[in-house]
């Protein structure tokens, strides 16, 4: 009996290193799994913060993620974009200059940051509850305050339509000088644009029947951007903006063949042919009107469309359209 006990003890002692190694391996695995889960949770939180435009929250999580992956270029590009969105332009430029890689999106952020820094130095400023209005030249106080008043009315209307309140203040630039019309070339037919700021030529303020729908139109783009930071197909973005501004409802169907889905997805501002641009805008409005009509055309229809936009980042265009309307973009176009 003593001999058997002695043999058992020897075997157990011999196996102890194996048990220790197994335990160490198990604990190491558990640690790695825990780290991975925490990392994935932080990514999910980052995406959520970006989706709602909570840039302080997004910055916190991206900085935490960078502690684990300091050389991740995707995280670094997000960090640059987050600094830009908070209007920390000099910080954004310095951060990009510290990186060890180049990218066209980073080049754009540097160019845009420099331009916006210059604007902050040169433009006059007025503020309201939800807007910061910047202007060059000498627009009358009446024009400036009228623009802010119209924007506040539009803000209330659009936020009610979409059941959505943007996290951050929005900015309007009333410009005379082309220097302040935004970065990048554009066709002559383009007047007002939204490029993160609403940019409207100040001379438009002399024509109430023009500038009011223009402000509603461009502000709708601002809401779309605030609701989803996914790449929104241009026909959805321009279509809903036209529906909200209500200025082109009676235009006849353009002559000729329908545009392609691909041409309706990409930016219309790059289209130099006015006739083709008119066709793209007409079909985009009709396609969105058809989606709203499928939901009865009332308030809930607009709110459902907003949910569809918010799901674009995860489901992409046809996935979101199938979920909310049971149709693809191609079939929708064919139905017009």
C-alpha cells in the first residue's frame, strides 16, 4: 500500500509541470479572449458614437483602441477625421503630419482644415440656438438675421420630420468671394452646396422665393449627414432634399433614356452637363417620392426613410431598401 501511494505521489509530482502549463495556457487564452471582446466592444462603441455625431465619445474610444494598435492606419485616419469634425483644425493638421503614411483623404483633410482655419480668421460670425453663421463681405444685418431665422424654422421642421436632433451645432457660410464657396472645382450651375458647412451665395438672399427652399434643401443634407456617416447614394440624398424643399414638384419627365443606377449613386455636382444633371435630380426626387408613397406619404413615411438611411452603414443600399421597402434600387428605378 505504501509503495502504491509512493508511486502515485511520484506520478503526480511529475505531472505538476504539465498541469501548470495547461493552467497557464488556459489563463492566457482567457486573457486574450477577454482582450478581444473588449477591443470589439470598443469598436462597436466607436461606430455608435460616430453614427450619432458624438465626437468626444468617438475620440475617447479611438484613442483607447490606438493604445492597443498604435500603427493601425484605419484608426489613425478616423482620429484625424474626428479632430476635424470637432473643428480642431490645427490639431488635425499636426496629427496628420505626424503619421508615417499618405492618403488622399488625409490630404483632403489638410487642405480643408487650412481653408477653414483661414475662414475663421476672415469671416464675420453670428450665432443662434442651433447655428453658427459665417459671412464675408458686408451682408446687411437683415440678411444675416433672416438667414438664421429661416434656418431655425427649417431645423424645427426637419427634426420633426425625421424624429432626429443633431448632436452638434450647424454652420452656414454666406459668401460673396469664391474663396469661401468650398474646396474643389464644381460646375457653373452649382450655387449653394453642403460640404460640412451650408454654403450659400449672399446675393441669393435678395430673392425670398429662391433662398428659402435652398436653405431647406441644404439643411436636409446636413441632417442626412448627421443621421448617418455611411456613404449615402446621391439619389437618396438629393431626392429627400428636393422633397423637403418642395421647389421642383411640377417639372416634367426629362426626355430620353433613364439614367443608370451607377450615375444616380455618385455625386451629381461632378456632372458638367446641365441637361444630364437635371435628369439625375428629377429621377432621384421621383425615386424617393415613390418610397415615401409606399409608406403612405405621412410623417411616419419620413421617419421610416430616416431609419433606412441610418441602416446604410450596415446593410448598404439594396440591403436597407429591401429591409424597409422590399425593393432594390434597380427595381425602384424601373418602377418610375
